[in-house]
C-alpha cells in the first residue's frame, strides 16, 4: 500500500547472488530479541512509541489527546498509558521490548526482521506460473453462474509445497542473466519468497473490472473495437492506481494506526507455515499443537462439513423455518426470508452465507462489525420494512429485496423496448413503456450510498485533518514504530517510479478513450481520475482501520449519468476509471502494508506488483476472447454449462439504467426516488453529531461510532440480505469480542488461522462440488431437506403482496 523514503543497507536488501549452503539468520529488533508470548502485555517507552506515526511533541496538548479518542483500534489500557504520558515529563529510558501498540498486530506480525533472500528466480517462477493459472481460471469461471473464484489464499497454500520441492530437487547451479549471477536453487524456501508469491497472486487473481465492459460491448452491444483497445483499456484501468498508491504511502502504510486487518490473516498463516519455535500454551484449546497443524485440521473439517449444507442438506444453508411453515404467504416470506426477505430470524449453518458476501467475521475489529450491524438493523430490518409496507416507492407490487429492475406491471424491465439501433434512448418508446422500479432495499442501498459519500467527506475532515496535515508536513521526521524502523534498512521505491507509471497509464487512458468511438470526452476522463484520487485517502483510512471498503461505483454512475446522459458505453468506462482506479490503488496500498509487515524490500514489492498486474491483463484478455470464440452459446441465458456471463449482464443493465435512462429520470425532484436525496444531508449531519457527542462524553461507547461505516458497511445489500450481515455479526461478536476479551491467549495464537482454515476449506469444497458433481450433472439427493428450500416464495422470488391482473392495469405515476 504505501511506504516511506528510506536508505538501503546494500546488497542484502535485494539479493541476486547467494552462498548456497550457509544461510545465517539475523533477527534485528529495535531493542532486543523478542521473548515470551505474542499476546504479552505491552509496555512502551514514551520516546519510542509509534503512535500513528503522525503526532509530534510540539502539538497542542488538547488536540493530540483528543485524537487518541479517534483511534477505535487502540486498546483501553494503551489509551490510558498514552494519556498519562501526554501530561508527564520525559522520564528515564527503559529497556522494554518494542512492539506494536495494537493487539491485532502483535498477535500476527513479528517485531523482528530476518535477512532472507526474496528477489529470487524461484519466487518469480512459481509466482508467474500461479499468475497464469489463477488469472486464466478466474477469467473463465467469471463467465459462469454461479462463478468459481480462486483467491490468493489458494496460491499461498499451493506455493508452499512447490517452493520446498524446488529447494529439494532443483540442482544448485548459477546462471548469468544481464550480467547478474542468479542462483537457480537459492537454498531453503523462506517466508519472504513465499510473501512475494502471495503478493503476485493478490494483484493478478482478481478479474479486471474492464473485462465486463468488453463483455457488454461484444455480446450485448455488438461492438468490437479490436484486441488493441481491449488491452489498452484493461492495462490502463488496472495500473493507473499505482501512482495514487505511491502518493498515499506516507498516510496509509507508515502510521502504526493504519492496521489493514485483512493482511493479518495472510501474515499469521505465513508465520505458521514457516515457524520453527512456536510457543505452546496448554491452557487453551489447540495450544499444544503446532499452529500449522491446527490450520490443517480446521481446513479439513470445513471442507468435509460444507458437503452437508452445500449438497446433502441444503435447508441448513438458509434456515428460514418460518417460510417453510407458510411457503406461499408473501408477508411471512418478506419478513423472514433469507434470499429476498429481511431475515428477521437470521439462522444459518453455512459458512458461505456468513462470509460469502462480507468476508470472514474473524478479521474486522468488533467496533467495525458493530457499526455495520447498526446500519443493517436500523436501515434495512426496520426502516426498509416500514417503508415497504407503507407502500413507499410502490413496494407492495415489488419484491422486498433483490437487485432486479421492474416495469409498471411488476415484470422485469425490458430494456430492448427503449433502445434505438445505435443504443441510445428512444424517448418516445420510453414514455410509451414504463418508468423503472427497484426493490425497497435496492432503493435504500442507493440512499445509503449517497449518505456514505457525504459522511465520508465530513468524517475525514473532522477526525483526520490534523493527522493528515502533520503526516504530510513531517513525513521525513516522524517517530517510526517498530515495523517502520525495521524497514528503514531497505531502499525505498522512489516516488518518481510511481509517478512515471501513473503518467504512462494516464497517456494510455487518454489513448483508449479518445482514439476509439467511446463517446467519453477528455475532461470527463480526467474527472473520473480526480474522483478516484480524491476519495482514495478517506476511503483508505476507513478500510485500514475497519477492513471495510466503501465503493464509488454508485457515485461515479450518478455523476456521469447527470453530466453526459444517453451514453451507456461512456458511462461504463467513466465508472471503471472513477471507481476501479481507487479500488486498485487501495489494493496496491494493502499489499504494500503486507510487505511492510513481512519486511519485503520496497523495490522488490514494486516490481512484483507491476509485472504481475500487467502480465495478468494479457492473460485475461486472451482467455476471455478464447472463451467467447470457443464456448458454444456463451452468454446465452440457456447455455448448457451455465456460462451465462452474469457480470457482463449486470454491467450492461447498469449502463442502461444510469447511462441510458439516467439518474435524472429516477432521482431528480418530482421523480419516483427523489426522496433519496435527503440521505446526502443525513450523511453530512450524523458525523458532526457523533463528533460533538464524543467531545462532550469522551469515554462513552460513541467514540467507536463511524458514520461512513454505519451508512456504507452493508453495501452488498442487495444481492446480499440481512441474513448474511446479521449472521456475520453474531459470529464476529463471539470471536472478536467475547473470545478476544475472555480467551486472549487462544485468540492471539489461533484466531486468524481459524479464519484462513474456514475460508480455504469452503473454497476447496466448492471447487470439488463444482468439478465432481455440477460439471458431471450429478444432482443433490432428493429428499425433504433439499426440496423444501425451493417451495417458498422467498426462494422463488415471488414474494409480492399485490399484482397487476388486468392487461390494461398498471401501477406507478401516470406520467414520467
């Protein structure tokens, strides 16, 4: 993610030539070697304390003390210690071991460095082979419904035996490449090589957002600008964010308070896979076995268990027993349904439902989970229910919760009826057909997106303006934390590298939108980039603290739909540059923080990220075109192997809604959904209210409240439902609050490994079921537990209170 300007120690930082048989380990800590459990209580010297990396001794007393209140991850005892030190004179130095002030980081990240090679031919070969495998398979299966995805966790597991196999069987020879002597087998496979491979997988496995534009063009709009256009679009959209990431390093990577909780899982698993001196704790469950064995057992159990809710007894996946008792009662299905309802009894025994949409609840801190739950319960379970049953937005004629679009007869919206041959809006046909309607939770999600954006701006100004300014002003003189100190021996990747790459990608972006008939103007392209740049810092701060990323897709669609309506292709490109550039930038920043934790030389990180990202773009475009040319009936709704292109269809529908019909016809005053504009005002007011309340009552639970997370934390609804978030929150409470508070020894040693094992077991079981059963057309066993789930209106998508019965009848406004 981001880094700072450091001086390198010489050749040991990035190794090109190594001794074959001697690999000394030199652990370097800021004070002395680490001793004791990783969950040990922390005592830090005031002069060495990292804080957020942005506070200075000469700051005003009230300001610095108040800012401590705004760090929700800071433990209570650490807050008290800092508050006392902020009023005390400097005392004598103590020789206590230095570590992170945050228990999550202490539990996962080592506070010492090892001099190990990572820029090796072994790491690059294994990493690039996995890039080819992951990028090609994910691109292919992204065309399928449901899709199968291979994540970086799979690469992390696969590369472990590959690396050790290389170390054992590949001959120890040297070879010269461009004047550098390279060791073909650089000795034992180490944790830093493993980390580089994980970074390569992380930036390349996700399917490029631009491929959905290409799908919409080729399949639905019947436009083909050629292979060169596809490559330019994909590479520029995937890599433009690197320049932003380079500028955000000092704000989002260096400060200790920028934790990036999602990285802690991979760090913990890597440490467990490579540890040789794990400290056992017989007082906790699993405390006497090696951590990697615990991970293996959890993975195996999760793998075996998923066959029950995923294949043998599917009623356990969404345990909506109230709908089974009244399967054709629309109100019961709307209130208790887990697929298109409000899930007021959120019961599930399926890890897919718990972690599928939101991610593992064992990763975010409890305060982030609680903020999200507040938004889900109030806005979706309560407010959406009230609005729906009051008939707001004609909800009685529509499902309670889904991502579909409907006309004024309650049927799916037929976009072909309002399109001209050149795919612009036929105004007369639109007036003769119908306005567009969406479900209640879908409309609520748009309103919350508006509130999340305005609250994010206000929240960042109130809480982080001083920190950001001081970080910018004192980035070269700030007090580093232990991890920053350990990274100072490596040469930093110069900012000019990031800026040069940004300039190159900006030129490629201009070439993409102006050299082809995209209908996107040059100034609109620059506006999209400016939006990405402007929101990267505040959204990055939220994600670094809470593990939740607020998306800009709705905002970019909203803006462009107003400024240049009637250009669906241009809207898709604008949304991609305006949203995915920010998203990619934060993904790169997250990887930089991962490298920060693993003590990877920043220049090696830069090369691994850039090369893997660019290479994966070529792989994805080749596989995409191969699939479209060779899979019979691809993207057709009745394709035999279910290659129906769901992502491309959604992208096409969004381009019609926002680019063709436009937000003016949906949200402007006098339109059906104009009331949602009030969420902009609500989003701006709530952070101010919380801020003033915290200043008045600094020790109250309100200091953990984060308005952007309350409004934007449940951004996956719909297609997710409250079932997914509420069950996620319940599990999160158990692990991130109750177990962490009462059984900290178990939590600090095994929590993140448990999360990794559950996710990996589910992924492997899903792949097994897909290839062994689904692809072979083997259906689940027919019995009550598998058949009852399909009998309810909730699953059938028919839970609607009122229907249009007569041919001439319709609902909604008379004119639109």
